[in-house]
C-alpha cells in the first residue's frame, strides 16, 4: 500500500468533508445537534473578539500556528497596578509599576516558534545572560549575586518561572530573593513556588512555603487557589483539591471564573461528572456548596495531628485552615456581595470544559446546549472548542457530524491544528477506515503543520494493530528522515507487530536500533518482554531482560515479574524459580505479584509442594496472597486427590481474612466428590451458602457427581433440578453425570431421555455414548449397544483412544471382529496410541478370533514386560486373526525391519502373519532366521508352523511335528494336537486327522492320570517328610 499525501481539496473529496454532508448533518436526528445558529454564524462575529482575560487574534488569517493567548491574572496584575505599598496592616505591597524597571536590563519578550509548532519565549536585555548563567552554574547564589539590587519584580518572576521545572532550584532562587534588602514579598512569586512544589508533589515543602507565605502577610488570591486546586487534582488528590475551595470560602473569598473552571476540570478528569456540573451551576447562581467535606471537627484533627507524623490530609484539615491570612474586610464585603450575583461564563475555556464534561458524561444534548449558550453569550469558539466538539461527536460514532464541524470551522476562519487532525486520525482508525486515517496523517504536513508525538503514536498504533508492516515501516522511515525519535510507548506496539508476523529478526534489529538513542524506562522494557512472553518466546524475552547495557544494574520488579511469566508460559519452572531466588542478589525484592505469579504457575503445573512452600514464605514475609493464589493451590491439591492438604490451605486463607469465592469452594467440593466423600462435599456446600455465595453450574455438577458416586439418586436429582433453574439451564457435565448415574443403576428409560437431550443440544460426546453402551451391554441389550456404537462412529466422535476403545469393546462383545480390526486400523492411521484398556479389548479379539490360548498368553506376557515390539506384535496378530492380512504384514514390517533384538515370541507372530496370509516361503524363511540367531522353536512356534505346513500341503512337515509330539519330545498339548488335526484336514488327509484326534484323547487322558499319580506321590512324600520332622 502506497503512502501518499493529499492536497486539501483531495482530502475534502475523499475524506467526506463537503458541504452536502454538512447539510445532511443538520437534518440528522442525533442526540448531539449542532445548532443552525452556529453553522450560519456571521463571519464578523469571529474577528477581533476580546473578553476578560482573553486576547483573540483575528481569525480571518488562516495561519495554523497562531493561537489565541490568554493573559493570566498574575500578568494582568503586574501590568495594571502601579508600584505602591498597600500595607493593610501587613507591610506588603500589592502591585508593581513596570515603567520603573530599567530598560537596559529587560526589554519586552518576544515569541519564537519552533519547528514543531510550539511557542518558545525569548527575552531581551540581560535576562538571557542571567538564565544561561543559572543553567550552567550549580552555585545559584554566586550567579545571582552579580545582579543584586538590579532585579525588579518582573525579572524576578521570569527567573523563578524559568526554574519551575526543577523545584529545588526554585526554592534556592526564592530563598536568595527573600534575603535581598529591597525584596518585597508578593503573591505572584509565592504562586510560582507553590506551583513548582505541587507539580513535583513535594507536599511537605509546599506546607512550609504556605506557612512562610502567611508569615510574610501575603494574601492568597483566586489565582493561588486555582493553581493549588490544579496541582492537587493532577496528582490524583481530588478531595484534597476541593478542600482548597473550602479554605477559600472560609477566608471569605468567592471563586472567580478561572478558579471555577479549574475545579470543574479536576472533577471532570476524576469522573465526578455530576459533582462538576453541580459545582458549575452553584457558581452561576452565586453560591458554593461542598457536600461531604465536613471540616467542623478541626479540634479532634488537631489533637490527632500532635500525636502522629504530619500527613497530607491532616495538613489540609488543620494547618492550612489556620494559616494563610484573611482578606481585608473591605475585600470580604466585596466578595460577599459577589455571592448574590447571578453570573454567566465569559471565557471560552470555561465553555470548552463544559462541553468536554458533558461529552464524557454522555450528556450530548447538554454539550450542545453549552455550545449554543456560548454563542448566545457572544463568546467566540476557539480551536479548543472545535477540537472538543469534534472529539465528542466522534466518540459517540457521529463521524459525519464531526466532519461537518471541520468544514464549518474552516469556513469561519478557524484553522485546524495538529490536534484536530490527530482526533480525526484516531476516529477513522477506530472506525476501521485506514485510508482516511492515513490521509489525515499526510494532510498535517500538507497544510504546513507538523505531526507531534500523539500523531506518530496514533498512526503507528493503527498500522501495527492491523499488521500493516510496509506502511508502518514507511512512517518509521519518515520519522528518521525528519530526525524525530520514536516515542518509547510505541516501541512495544511495533515489536508486537513484528513478533505476530513471525519477523523476529526485524523485531530484534528494530529494538537494537531504538537502544542507540538511550535506554527505555523499565515499564517499556517490561512491555517488550511481555510481547515475547505472550508468544512463548522466552529466550527472546530473556535477551531483553539481560540486555548488555543494563547487565550489572538493578532489575525493576516489573521486569522480573514479566520474565517469570515468560518462563511459566514455557513451563520452564526451574528457570522461573532460579530467577526468583536470585532477585535479591540484584537488589530487587519480590512483591505480591511475584509470589502470586509463581504460586499460580506451580499450582497450574501440579507442582503443589513448591507452590505450598512459596505460599508459606509469602505469608511469612507479611504479604497477602490473592484469592486466586489460594484458589490455585487448593485446586492443585484437589486435582491430585490430596483433599486434606487442600483443607489446610483453606484454613490458612480464612486466617488471612481472604474471602473464598465460588472457585475455591468448587475445587473443594469437586475434590471431595472425586474421593467419594459426599458428606464433606455437602458440608462445604453449606459453608459456601453461609458465606452468601450462590452455587454455579460447576458446583452443582460436582454435587451430582458426589451423589452419583454414593449411589444417592434422590440427592443427585435434587441438585439436577436446582441446576435446571440456573441461567443457561442444563449443564453438559451435569447431564453426563446424571446419565452415568442412571447407567450405573440400570435405569434405561431415564438414561435414554437424557441421552436424547444431549444429542438435541449437540452435547453428546464419546463419554455419553460410552455410558449408554455400557448400560445396554450390562442389561443384555446388545443390539442397542451396537446401534449406539454405529451412531457414535457415524457422528465422527471417534477422536481419541477412549472413544475407539469403547466402540471396539462393543463390537468385540457382539463378535464383530472384522469391525474391530477396521477401527484398529483407523486408530493407528490417526496416530492415536492404544492404551491398556485398548489392549484388553485386543486380547479379547484374539481369543474370540481363534488364536491359541498359549499364543495369546505369550503376547500378554510380552506386553506386560514392556518389550519394545510387544504392542506392534499384538496389533499384527489382531489384523491376521480378523483377515486383514495386508495390514498385518505392514504392521509386522515395523519391528522386523527395525534394529531391535527379537525373541521367539516376536518371531512366532511373524511366522503366524505370513502363514495366515498364505506366504509360506517367507514364514519358513523367518523360521530359519530365528534358528540362525540361536533361538529354538517353542510350543507356539510349532503351532504356527504346522498350520503353514497344512496350508502348503506339506504332509511330511506335519508328520515331523506330530512325531515330536507323539514321542514326547514336545510335551503333549491340546492346542498343538488340534493344530495338527486342522493341518491334516487342510491337506485333505482326513484319515490322518481322525487318527491324530483319537490319539490326542488317549495322550491327554494319560497325561491327566500321570499328573494325578505324580501329585499323589508328591503328597505322600510331603506327609512322610512331615512325620520324620515330627519324630525328630
């Protein structure tokens, strides 16, 4: 896919930004309606519009780099006031006369615009030299001493603000200023310092600064409170931020619009939409009511604060409300009069916040009303207004409305900025319109703007999620050519794209190239490792973990936890445990996440002893395991049948006050059910109900299983009825448990009803059919059993060893030996290895197929001894018995051609297979090979050999074996006699067959008599020995 830029007209045509769509937008019945008043707003209303605190440039000029500039209250304070002292009993001057400042020291500041569109201040006079000196010199006092007595309030303010990104330097500069003889404390400087400390979240230093401010008699202004609300809110301390407004009200001050807007913004960002709306409306009506912030009991808080270390909340609740100075009485009177005034917002920033508030709260009609009120009040929408409206529309899928806003925004002379295009880029990406998103990305440069970090992050995220490798690489190349570094938050996303595509080499090269620009944060390294871990690529994750630049450094706990996860997914438990043991050597201590991960990992792998040991270690370290961690250990013990140990862990869980959930109880109940301990299972079921937990499908199914194992039909039925009324109704496992119970009890009709239910729901599986076949066979209903077997076969449910074995067993019982052989072949073809149950069925087939009992016992013995060829020998014999000779010879070759030493039993199978297939020569060849290897024929060999002679009409061979039998060189054996008789008959020597048959009866009868005599003599000998022993 080619990435190409579009000109504005092309974007308008292809992206849908046209007038026809905006007209269509006006008629849409959506909850967010842009008023006609806005769409038809006269152009002259947008030009040179100024309000309190705002200075809008003309919006006719389509310069995207020009933004409206807001003059803060502090700056207005400096410009408008003359330098005079207004003591009010405190000796603090309240304003400055800028005209008195030396022109040689400072000249008006200018603004320089950098390549990325950001404004950068440039100062005149000696300020640049002072700032450079402070930047290069660690000794701040030494640098500033050169300008002692030469710095006016404005220069002091500039110097303080330029250090504000480093709170320690701000404090040092401020301390130096306060030591100067001509320094007069003022609220602007304190605001700068308080803001720097708040942004750095240095609350104790902020407390001390606030106390100093009160000691210096500096009265906080609306700007002070607005700033404090802002820094506390951004630190996530929302309640504490609002407490500043309470403090403000106690001091008799009423929030101005900027402060109100800040409070609304803090509540909005915290998701407190209703409270934000209520605060705004209260402010409009001239009152401020703060619910849930009871500060009446300050005495108790003060007493507690004396007995414990200073905390943030105690500080806000005590010291803050005792210090800070009160406003002059005249000012308080003025403020009280303001409270009764009904007011409307006059700042675009306020309306922007309200529109965003209502949009995020899903109150789209209120957002539209706020915009309409903004226009009625004569407040000109700025670029932020449009961006907020566009984002709100897009967030609710109103993309056409968002596009219409863009059209009108351009028509009215408000130029889109990079954020505008970023918003559309994200909206199109969310809508799946990749082409439109890429057009937005290209148009940013086309209109003279520059992509920012959000732009690149959004476009890369979109392309990487869609696995658009060439397009993503094109964007990366563009960034490199523009010398724009890749944002580290985008690195894991790009790595995931490569890894998901299997491009591991590209991922490695990209990672190494990014490393050239410096190390990432530990969080980013962990995210990259997690990309590999999710794919089971533990070695790649390990290479990131043990990266060269950081080999000897301390490892962050997050990285260690992800590496343990990677080992766990690969089932490399030893490596995971080794890393855990070595963490402390690198200065990293395991946390709760580490222990929880390892314990759950070992529990899942049924390494329950290790899991239990770690659980004890975790508790000993004072860490609290998750419920999921306890649950994993309990479930592992239950699976292994160690229910008593599971109960001990459950007791530990209760002692730690970790509330068990349904999974914990379910594991215990199922463990007792499997063990046949029905009463214990019911006991934990009652405990679960006492804990206020409801039984789910799994628990009720386990109880059905418990009742089934105990043969309690009524109890099982009760649980089954409870199960049916749960959401989702009948459960597959429960139905299987019931059908198994009915089968065990021989209840055919009840079992058939559930059987039909399972088939209708598509839940019938091999277990279902096996239960029914077992039931039918036990009741003597062989036809029904065979029908079930055929149905199971036709349903394609023969997918594992158990299902094949079940059907073969049914066929064997019914004498369908050929079908057994066919199923065995299908099983072998699917590379499903037979298990012990399967071989039991196969031995039954051999016996029913007429193989001599001695041959079957010989095969059973080889199988029990675990000889390498035994299983293949049994399969070969089965194929031969059922007449599948080609399959028999194919199976035979697997061990005759292998480099495995064969004994006489294996050769017997080979001779039998070739003889049964009519290949007598090959059978005799294997006989000679057997003898060449020094193996003598045994009884089974002679049985198979005489059958070969009979099939080949080799009468002399039959006679030779018979003579060995007749003259007792071979012990008389009924199976061998029968084999000789059958051989003579196959050779059409019926007279000889009859003769041997008669001699067989005589020989076997004589053997029985001889055995009886030997046994009698043995008994006499034993009795004589016993008598001799007693006489002695």
